[in-house]
């Protein structure tokens, strides 16, 4: 007999907890799903018409299930107590200080969530790691839970990493390539795996639900992100060779991707990958390798991140060199600020690095992004490592409401995010409104360079000689 899950609690109402559990509520109307967070503003937003994250298709699902079998609340203890199964979906950022700073994952949120579960729970629970964590974190969670539990209750720990990508989260959750469930290889562990599998089986074909041991599951998440990011760094490394030789990176990616052993996905050259996870998870893997006394392995993965930094810097220096070696007081239109299209998330966005470098060079930048707020952009550009204060920043940076406004009187346009709307712009109109010579730097390879050249633009694209 497996445990039938009737109530789920999710700790962490973020980019993962929110969409993942909303989809569970949508597909399992017989299960009550309660998503909790310590951040009251975030919970209020989840309960409003204006959800805290932008994700195509998310509104519809949330508005449909909210108040029926989907709830958002800050009453963490109550939700823990009522649940049969608890997802831990809190943030696991890179540590900023102390041992492993700059590499290791900060597990403080995981630990405090685990302690809270142990303290509050009065009945047995299946506790599921949803957050991305270093290999063997489940062991620490189990030790904490067992050492602090009351009344002989049982905790079964599972690892169920999330593979959704932002911008396509709902589709990824509805039609996942696979669902991974790691558990202890004991009768109780198998039973817990089965209980979680039965939830996913409501909409995911059985053959896509993979069960493994706990440590394989934890490591597979870091490995999948490392392998994906490695492909991007590989194609970006090749883009530098293309620029120097006259080869075209899109053609190279297409030719290589047609080999079924390589495949076409994740071979789009760019100004560099961003997002909250690739860099964090690779650094986490680097740290793990070092801890395991595997310095060569650590160096191998570290290079994926180093190449990404190099790609961003390379793009900035190409822009400065092309603009006659100075961008002081030049007006630069930055199109896009999110780390990819179809999200308002800016975490580790390449646009942040570009803009900070432009500001350090005393350029005046005009930024347009369809989904990122002005407040968020100023927050991102005023990080601790910058040497200007917010007043100076506002003299250098203007946030505008359209690509046309950003481009008017600009010396150059820089495409930092691949929003579809940038492909549809009226470039004749933009050209007329710009200073001449009018430059476009396409950091996402989304524009028709030949057409732009025929209008009069000087076009520079990543991975092309010109
Ligand atoms: P997030 O920062 O958007 O959300 C985490 C939330 O957890 C925050 O709102 C925070 O207030 C809350 N929280 C922290 N401690 C808590 C506690 N004790 N009780 C209740 N709430 C608490 O983070 P995210 O992007 O959703 O990522 C969460 C995890 O999922 C990370 O480990 C990340 O690596 C992983 N992940 C993220 C993505 C993604 O696309 N963002 C995809 C796959 C996996
Ligand atoms: C990534 C993974 O794709 C998810 O499977 C994973 O669950 C998630 O990280 C996570 O663990 O957080 P995400 O970062 O949301 O998802 O988005 P991606 O589509 O992977 O894009 C990441 C970055 O790489 C973006 O900046 C994107 O523009 C860039 N990218 C992507 C490229 O430059 N080229 C490509 O071919 C693909």
C-alpha cells in the first residue's frame, strides 16, 4: 500500500515553487496544495491579480485553481502540519562569505526550512527536496529531521529536482522530458518514491518518471545544468573563432547540430548565458569537485563560467572598439534587460554586466525591456561593486517604454535579450532617428543583418566577422 497524498505544502513561493505547485493543483483537483513563503509581499502578490512572476500561461492556471485547491499563505506552521508531503523549494544562492564563498551553495534557507518542519510537524511527512542542492544534502536534512522530530513520527526524504526553464515553465511542467525522483533504497524509501510518482502520473507518462537513488538524483540536477551551460560556452567559444575567420556561428551550429549525436538545442551563440542557476550550479559543482580533491574536474567545469565572463567582456570591447575607441557621453540603446525572453527575471542577466561596463565608460544608456520594471533595473545596476552612486547612475541611465524611444538620437543599439518584438521593429524609422553612423550590435543573433545593412546600419553580430 502506498501513501495517498491528499495535502501538499510547498515552502517557497518563488519561480519554482509557484509554477510547479500551481500545475500540480491544476492536474490534481483532489489534492489541496498550499504554497507558503516568509515574504509577505510575495504571498500578497500571488493572491492578487498581478502575480509576482511573469510566465506565459501561469495566470490562467493560478486564477482557475486559487481558492479551490490552491492556496498562498504566510501561515507556514499550519501548512506544514496539515500536509502529507512537503516540497522544499527555497532559494539556494551562492555563498557570499565564509567557507566556500563565491562557489558553495548557501544552504541556510534549506536548513532553517528543515528545522521548521521538524519543529512543527506532528504527523509523518514525505519531505521533498525541490531546490537545487549539493550532492548529499538530503543526508543532512534527514539528520536534522530525525534529531528534532516529536512523537516518533517518520520523515521520508526524496530528491525531486526541477528542470523547468523560465519563460517556458508551464509547458515544461505540463510536458516534461522526464521527472526525476531520488529516494533511499529501502522499502520506506521506495514507498515514498511511489507516493510522489503517483502525483506526477496524473499527467506525465509513466515511462518519463525516473526513479534513482538520492545522490544520483541530486547530482543529476547539477550535471544537467552544467552540461547545458557547457554547450553554450562551447558555441560561444566557437563564435570568437568565427568573428576572426569569417565563418558564421549560426551556420556552424546548424551544421554541427544536424548530427543526431550532437542535436540542435542549446547551440545558439549569445552575449553569454544568464539566469539564477547555471553559474550558481556550476560553481557548486566546482566546489564539490574541490572538496572531493578532484582539482582537474573542478578546473574543467570552472572554465564554462570563465568563458561566459569572457564572452560578455569580448562583446563590450568589440562595441567600444567599433565606436572609435570611446563611448564617453555616447548614447547607447540597450534592448532587453531580462536574462532571456518571456521572463521578467534579471538574475545574472548578461545585460547587467554590459550596462555596468557602459556606465563605467561614461556612456549614457537608454534601456527598454517589455517586462522588467525601472525599479528592478536600478536595483541591479547599483550593486556593491560599482563605483558610482544612485544619483550619478540616474544621470547615466534612463529607462524608457519602447525600443523606438530608446533608439532615438542613439549612437548605437545593443540587443541584449532576444525578445520577439525586437525582430518586428520598424528599422527604417529607427535608422532615421539615430545619430550617424548608426550602429547595431546584435548580442542574440536575432536581426536580419543584410536588411539592416541595406537600410544603412553598420551591423555587428556575435559570431560573424561583420
Ligand atoms: P526564489 O528566490 O524565486 O524563491 C525562493 C523563495 O523561498 C523566496 O520567495 C523565499 O522568500 C522563500 N523562502 C526562503 N526560506 C523560506 C522558508 N524557510 N519558508 C518559506 N519560504 C522560504 O527561488 P527560485 O528561483 O524559485 O529557486 C528555488 C530553488 O529551485 C533554487 O534551489 C533553484 O536553484 C532551483 N531551481 C530554480 C529554477 C528557476 O528557473 N528559477 C529552475 C530549477 C530549479
Ligand atoms: C535553465 C535550464 O534550462 C533548466 O532546465 C533548469 O531547470 C534551470 O536552468 C534551473 O535550474 O534554474 P533557465 O536558466 O530558466 O533554465 O533558462 P535557459 O533557457 O536554460 O537559458 C539560460 C541562459 O542561457 C539564458 O540567458 C539564455 O539566453 C542562454 N542561452 C540558452 C543561450 O545563450 N543559448 C542557448 O542556446 C540557450
